[in-house]
């Protein structure tokens, strides 16, 4: 197990997390919330590091930072949204059709922030809305936590965690794009970045083992199986309390594993996999909609299995095309613009 953990590079981990989300939406495995939570922790870490090492040194640090972060999300975000609209008009069955009839939806899409307040054509877009919310206040969080020293930094993060628990106890959905619901995860990442915390190898290995064992045990017990294994048309009989408690447990256990990856060297292929995770996360909903329009649970398992593999293959292929045709050219243009 320790050897496996030591081989997990940052790009490979992000690609793995994106694939977990893909499976969450196309297969009975229900670990997508955990993957998104890991993304938020890693986002907090890298944003804090970029602010300290790059943006804080610029003449206009906040404006450059927000412009750069918006540019990181918006081009691909808007491209996939428009692609979904076009495909829907061409006959692709998609949920969320009411979104495009709402003028507010069209107005808020270019901003990214607030883009899901009316409706969602692509349900995974809620996390991009929340990510942009975080970018607006990230410098304040980094500066505020950086002004504290030692254990004093734990206080604000624990406060965010406590407030997040209160929101979850109120029954709020984990897909609600509210920053205060997930601020503690971003805060943990910022805290780790400021303190340069490199989780010991034994801690990473132990947490990985506990995480895997915990998921398997949860799935083995009939009363809790729905937390990990539930088909799309199956009614969730467990109360939101158990879903939230399970989310907090597995996300907290996965934090050392995720943060341990950032200290490992990333080669060209690993960086490519990391870059691929964003278009895969956003685009996969489109072939997923086609998949659910074609699958028939009364038919043979072979037929449905081929449809599932086709769904995943198209998601990966589409993500590769979007990465090289849209995302990377947009980021190169961003760098040239900001450098000028």
C-alpha cells in the first residue's frame, strides 16, 4: 500500500478523481461527492501557493488573480455549455432543458459565479460556480490565515468546519453551490500550503487503507450500502444525516492522501492527465445523457455494458479534444495577455 501511495502523482490523482465523478454519474458507485471534496482541498492548496509565489508579487495582485482564475474556468465552461445547447437542439435528450428558456441563465453563464442559481443544464457545473466564489475571496483567506502563526491558524478553519456541519445538519444538499458549506475544505488546503505540511508516508498509507476499508465495509452492510452503491433509479432511503456524516468521514480520511501527492514530481504525461481532468469533469455529462437514453435494464448485460463503455470512451475522447482545441489554447492566450 505504501508503494502505491508513493506513486500517486498530482496529475494522476486529479484524473482519477474526475473518473470517480464519471462513474458516479454512470454507474451505481456513489463516491462523486468525495472526489469533489478532494478537488476543493487541492484547489485551496494550489491557490494559496500561487498567490504567495506569483500573484502577490504583481503590481495589481488581486485584479490579475481574479482575471486569471476566471480565464482558467470560463472558456471551457462556456464552450461545453454551448455545445450542450446545440446538441440538445439537434435531438440529444437532456435534462435541465428549462434552463435555456431562462434569460437569467444566459446572463450568468459568462460570469461562472452564480451560473447555477436559476437552473443547471449541466448538473456538475454547481462546483464551478462554487469554485469561482472561492476565487473571489481566496486572497483574503490566504492573507488572513498567513497573518496568524502556529496553531492559531487552526481556529478559523475549525470555525468554518463547525459552520459547515451546522449547514449539513439543517439538511442542505451537498450539491448546493454555497461557499460557506465547503469553506473548511478550501481552508484545509490553504492551511497545508502555508505550513508546507507534507503528510508522513505512514499517515498517507494508513489513511488510504482506512478509506478503502471503510468504503468496502459500508458497502458490505445492507443498512449502509446505499451510501456507496445505489442505482440511478433507486430511492435513497437513508436520511441526509448519514450521507453528510459519511461525506465528512471519507473526505477527512482522504485529505492526507491528496495533499501528499503535491510534493511528488510531475512529468509531462502526468501534467497532461491533470489538465485532462477539468474537461472530463465538465464534458462527461453530455455522453452520460445519451447513455441513459439508450440503456434498457430489461435487455442483456452485454448490451448495457457496451453502452457504458461507449459512454466512458466518448467522455474521455471528447475531453481530450476539448483540452487541445479549447482549454490549452485559451490558457496560452491568458498567459500572453497577463504578461503584457
